[in-house]
């Protein structure tokens, strides 16, 4: 159980009606994790959705054995672990606390069960997650545009840029 | 209003049951646009969701220095202008008809109202959007990592 006031600090839940926040509040857990705690492990079953109240979490992927790349640094108010909310998903990255972090967690299987019973909750969660993905993909598209602007010769090597235009 | 058979050609709406398609149909418009017609501009407020029935549409982006780049060629069956569906304020790209194109347009606001009236439709369609976006992000990240891993300085 967490306070509704804490949930309102999460960007994804900002526009949620109070009656849905109450449901989430009763399902959620607030935990404090120490530095270097691994919250998500790449390629393993994703069963928790995380919302960061305070602290910082690094999203990492293995480049080669021994070299990891930080893809993102999650800041307060952001959420991660969306795979846990989608049927049959495995984690695509590893998430590690960079400093002591206060995190709200939701059980993926429990949320998926709730989505079957409460389509309003399911819709609002998916709508928020879609907006979050779009924002990230727009940032990537802008970064690629900037790089291509400075290095036009790279265009020939980019084969997936259309994936960022969000045509569905 | 659009014929139901035409709606069924749209990948985003494929597999939706007839009662849902009828509700979407009630807020959809079918229009034909000439070649070079600009459907919406980058950074402009975007209100419509577009579903291409026939023809071809280019999605262009203009960089800070003013160079224009075609990022995607939209082919029949595909949907674009997702900013309108998500209630975002402005478009990330400019959409221009590469040839005469028949397009279904749906006001994003009305589509969201439909979702708010029938959360099951909203959930079904938003889940589709999330799964597509997620798989794109995943693929894009994989390709980015592959490019880095094969970079001479890292190898």
C-alpha cells in the first residue's frame, strides 16, 4: 500500500483519475533499494513494474562480455519495466540503482489480472506507456537527425530510421 | 463514414470485431488528396489520425540547419499521425502525399472520446500501439548496440 500523493509524483500517473489511483495504491509497494541493487535482469522474465520516487536507476545493456552500455538514466518521476505489463515479455535490459532509491513497485502478473477485470485501468496504463515510448522514440529520432545533419554520409548506413516515425 | 471493408484493410484496425469497427466508422472520413498535398507540418498542432488506403505518403523531417530528409514512405494499410491519438501537441514530421492518395482521417480527440466511452476498445488499441512501439524500440536498441560492438575502436 502506498499513498496516493506518492503516486501523483509519477509522470505516467499524472492524469489518472483518483479512483484508479486508489486501486494502484492498494496494489503497490514502496521500497528503498541500496546502490547497485539490480532491479531488472536482461533476458529474464519481467514480473515487476517500477516507478521511481527518488534516486537514480541506470538502464544498461551488455555490449560485449565485460562492456556494458548505459542506455538511459531514470530520474525521479519516471517509470520502467513496462515488459511486466505485457503478456509473455522478457526484460530487454538490466536496471541497477545508481544511488539509494525509493521505488514504487507493482506486480506484473497482478496488474495483468486487473487489466482483464478493469478495462478503464488497463486503458489508462497503456495510454500512459504509449506516450512514454513515443517521447523516447522522438528523442532518438531527433538525435539521429542531428547526427545526420552533421554527417550526411552516414545516411546510407542507417537502415531502420523509418522505425522511429511511429507508422503503425 | 467509410465502408467497413475499407477499414478492414488498415493494419491497425485488423482483427477488430465488427461492433468496434462500426463505432470507429462513425467518426471516420474518407478523403482523396492530390500529389504534393501536405497533410500536416512538422511542429504544427496535429489533430487527425491518418490511415492510408491507397497511394503513398512521405514523412519528412527538417533538421535545425534546414535540411529536409525523408524518413519513411508510408504504404497502403498503414496508420500515421499518432501524435493526434496520444493527445500530443505537435507533430514530429511533415507528411506529404507522394502521389494521389486516398486516406481515412479520424480526429484524435474523437478517437480518445471513443476510448473513454468504451475502455475495452481503448485498451485493445492502445495495447497494440504499445506492443508495436516496444518492439521498434527493442529492434532499434539492438541495432545501435550492434553498430557499437562492431565499431573498430571497440573491437
